[in-house]
C-alpha cells in the first residue's frame, strides 16, 4: 500500500498462526453464508502486516471481494468530519466554545423536550461546537429508541437523502432536543450538524472541503460522497436477505446521489484509503511529509471529553460501554478493564452501521480495520475482530 511498507506478521510482533486464525474464522463465516465477504487489515510499527480479502464483493453477481472494493462506511465518516472541524479550529476560524447558532441561525431557537413527551422547556445553555464533536448537544438518532423525540425524528424522515443541507438543518432545528445540552452523551445526528458548520465556516460544500483539505493531501483517492460510474463495479454489497432471519437493513443506494452530504455517515471508502487516514492519526497529524493537524490537537481529540457526563440509557449505552469515554469524533479507552473487548488505555475507535469497524492503539503502535457490509451482524463481528487482533499480539 502506498506510503506504508509491508512486513511479515512475525516481524512486527504478530504471531503468524494467530494472524492466520483470524482469516480462518472470517473465511468460516463466509463459508456459512453469514458474511458475503470482508477486507481485513492490520498495521503495526508503521508496517502493513495483514491486508487480505475474502468472499464476494456482491452476492448477487458473485464478483469476488478485492482489496480495492468500495464500502459504505457510514459513521466512519464522523472521524474525518471531526478532523475537518479541528483544522478550522487550528486556523482560528472556529472555536469549540462557539454556540452552534453562531454559524447556523436555525439553531438559535432550540427547545428541549420534557421527559416522556414533546412538551418543551427552554434551553439552559445552547449547544456548542464542542458538544457536536462529543455528542452532548442534546440531539439523538431516530433508530436508537422509541422516545417521543426519536419518534418525531422518524416521522419527519430526518435522514432523508432528498433534503438539501439547508432543508435538513431547518427540519432538525424545528424538532425539540432530546436532553439539555452538555448533560448527557447521546449518540446522535450531531456530526451531520457539524458538517453544516464546516460548510458555513469554510464556504465550501462538505464534500469539496474534505476532498481538498483531507482526502487529496492524504492520497485517499476513493473516499467521497459519490461513486463515479466507472467505479460502481467495485461497490461491496450486503446479502439481499438477512442470513440470521432478521429484517434486512436498507443500505444507501450510491447510484443515486443524495442532495445532502451527510457528515455523520455519507462517505464511501476503501481499506487502502482509510488505512492512510488511520496512519495519519497514529502519526499524530501527519503522513508522508504532509501535516494537517498539530500533534497536540490529535492528542486533544483522542482523550476523553466526557468526564462525569453520563451515557444516555438505551441504544447509546450499547455503543459506549464501561471502560470507554468519548473524545472529539472517537470513542476512547479510559480503563484497562471494564470493557468487554481488549485494548490499551488511550486506544480509540469507531465503526459504521453496515458493519465496518476500526481501532487505533498508540501504545501498541497498532491499527486495524475490518470492512464488511453485514448490517445486522455488526455487533458480532466488531468484538470478534478486535479480540482476535489482540490475541495475535505476542510482543
């Protein structure tokens, strides 16, 4: 892979047999028809130790998976948009303490839902850019539960790809907040709003800003909100019917361009591209002689920003388990134990709803990524992958 030398697993402290075991387990899942295909990647000490593809890219056609298959990465979009926002902060064009309404007028008139209803009360303190980055802005996601505000999101079809950025912002701001800003970590559409802030401050569309200031400098040639016609044949697809008998989750059709570029989940990417982003983060803001963030800014983004702020019960609590806090765009390991997956204090991660997942462990000089399109199986494969990567570390 461009910019990252290749090493045998043993040369970077990975047991070859245990590394192969990871591939064998994934292949068994493919053989059982629980997983269409996968791309798995592990890098350690600045070298690529594993980069393999398994199964098929598209179950309908039987096209084999490839290293350059293109995946819907959904919420793995969020770290890139968070980096974009922090670049604007470093340039003095944005403050984390800025109220969101300073940049998006529609968010100056927010109200907060009272518990268990859509009756509202005044906002005690307006949500800030900092709140957007760490998901404490009082927003939510419609699929996380059945609270009145979440039902209102669903009724408004707030995730519609038929709205423009301006229309999305107006529709979301017209709905009440789930909780008072700054009081609870609630996974949410905050990064979609952060994308609107990036657009307002930069004067560019989110896609244009990411392309010019992150993707092009880092050589991420296949990461974008749209898929060119000549690359459609590389798109990875899920099974048409859920292999576990559940209701299939409808994934975005990237053959039809969305009117809005969703900062919370709209990008497609490849393993090669996202690995370059992860190496950039592990390098604390630079890659191949190109620096986009100061080292201290990366450290600031990847430490816990919640402190005593609690995690909301329900769907959010499943995403941020004990042993983890949240930084600016990433979940961050805060304790060596407590969590049901291994990892070093200071490691950080996130994933996408279609099954993609990554983690970066600075203490181990390690990053790893699994790209799949298996939405309903994601909660199985995320911890499985992480457990088996750490089991392969032998020094």
